[in-house]
């Protein structure tokens, strides 16, 4: 008797592009809309990567409280990932994405008023729902559906790299607004408020734009799988199908470790302002904004290399090179050479964005039926992004208990160790799949 895994392997992983989501032009238009949405929605949640010191002053909170806010966000994400996958398999992506963008922007307008800590907790809970429950899995599933069999690395790379380009453009404009406000004597609070306005209104505008474009007509394959899901599918059965795929667990481990490397980049701005480094807020912001410009290069370049060599092979190299960069941030401050540190920050950014652009392509190694792809994304996200819950607390602990540069060095050492484990998991996946 055929096993569930054998049945799923026997099905084609990807049909020809035209049979899945229309002509190449239609598919690339869909991809560009998804890039705009993904690039516009997340920056307002993670202003700390450029403005952490300013946020602490304006919101009258300390590093531990900032860690609590991001842990709350991580908990809501964690609770949302499986339902997010379930929703992505049942609700039109356009409706979910439009709602997510508008809701995130409206919460951002509340955020701009510098409310109390309890109000900040409510805002971060709301953001967890609007960017986790209703957004993430629907975007990833849509990209997987419109990408052909030989385009997975390219499409996911364009998603992350293009999203990074959108974020970099917005971050550059935001930094200019912040610098103009502070240099004109309006103060850091006004500068931060202008930055939040930019991101909030961008989200609302993108939500309105997305509402003008309908979802593509479902293909015959998609309709057939939907009927199969109604007849035979149940949540427990579908989860059992996914649990029987060992490669999926290794993919989850790679995402878990690779995402923590990405999380380390949120602390680069604050790191550069510590101790003998002592960069100004604007100077550190310029370095970390330049790092954002590495995302299009890392995401698109990594995807392009992955399609031509091997997605998994390129990912393994990127993980171990990013780990080497983090070790550099621990050791190189002794040289007191800011130019070298700046180059290392940019290099880590490049490798990190290559990692993010590639790790979702590994789903193609798992032979997952398309009808439960959203659920698979939710399950991997549940495990892979669970560090959203505890990593802010780890960061807050180190930076509060070990003053100055030392706290960040301990934090980067922890992330480097986790990244090494991620590289080992990727090597195990390569051995299992011979990819």
C-alpha cells in the first residue's frame, strides 16, 4: 500500500507556470504587488533596528520593557501561525492582505501618539494579528503557487529582495525626515513621529491599492484539490500528513536558526552606539539603512544563484558566512576601526538576506500537497519563528546585565552558536535529499 508520503511525492511539485497562475506577465505583476505589501507592512513593527535609543527615550521605557513588547508580539505570532496557514487555504489572499495593511497602518497612527506602556502592549498584540494571522502565510502560499518548478529560488528571492528594496527606500526617506526634524530643533520625539507617520500612511495606501486588484481565477488543479480537501481533509489528518515528512522538520530547524541570525541585525544600530564605538544616532542609522540596501542584493542574488547552483547549497554557505561575520562583530571592536565594522555589518546583512530569500524554497524538497501548503507554512513558521517570543528577552537580559558593548558581544555569541546549529541542520537536509 502506498504511504501518504509516497502519494505526495508522486504528484508533480509544480505545474507549468501558465497552468498555475496565468502568463509570465500576470505572474510577475502578482509578485510585484506581493513585494509592495510585504515591504510596506513590517518596517513599522521593527523601528528598533534604526531608532532603538530614540524609542526608549520617547516612549519612556527601558531595554527590558522593549523586550517585553517584542516578546508579546512574538507570542501572538506564535499563536497565529497555524490559524494563518488554515486561513490561507480557505480565504482569498487579497482580502486578507488588504485587511492586514489597513489595520497595521491604523495601529501605527495610535503608536505615533507615544501612548502608555499598556497601550503599547495592545498595539503590539494588534500588530501580531494583522501581520501574522491574516498576512504571512497567505503571501508565502501565493508566491509558491505562482512560481514555476524552476523559479522557486528566483520568486522567493525577489519577494525578500524586492521587499528589502521597498524597506530600504522607505528607511532612507524616514531617516531623512528624522534628521530634518532633529537638525531643525524639533527634537527626537517629533522626528520619530514623522517616521511613524510615513510608515502608517504607506500601509493604508498600499491596502487601498491592493483592493483594486482581484485574485487570479483558480486553476483546474486548484479546484480539484479544493474538492479533495472538502471530501477528505481535516486539520488533524493534514497535520499528520505533514508530520510524516521528515524533511519538513529539518526545514523548520533551518528557519528557526536562520531567523535568529536575522534578529541579530535589529541590534546593529544600538551596538554601533556603544562604548568606544559611540556613533551618533544619525550615523548609526545611516549604516543600518545602508544594510537594508543589501536586502535586494542578498535576496535576489541568493535566489538567482540558488536556481543555477542549488538553493540548499547557497543557503549553507550564507549561514556559515553570516556566523563568521557575527564572530567578527565580537572580536573586531578591539581594532577600533569603524570602517571595518561598517563593512562587516553590511556583509552580515547581505548574507542574512540571502538566507531569508532561500529558506522557504526548501519546501520544494518536502513534496507537500498544494492543498495544505498554507498549513505547512504555518507549521514551519510556528517552529521557525518561535524565537520571536524569547529572543527579545535574551537580548534585553544581556544588554541590561552587561553594560555597553559587552552585552551585545554576548548576544552575538549566542546567535552565532545557534546559527552554527542551523548550518548543521541544512547539511543534514542536503544529505537526506541530495539537493
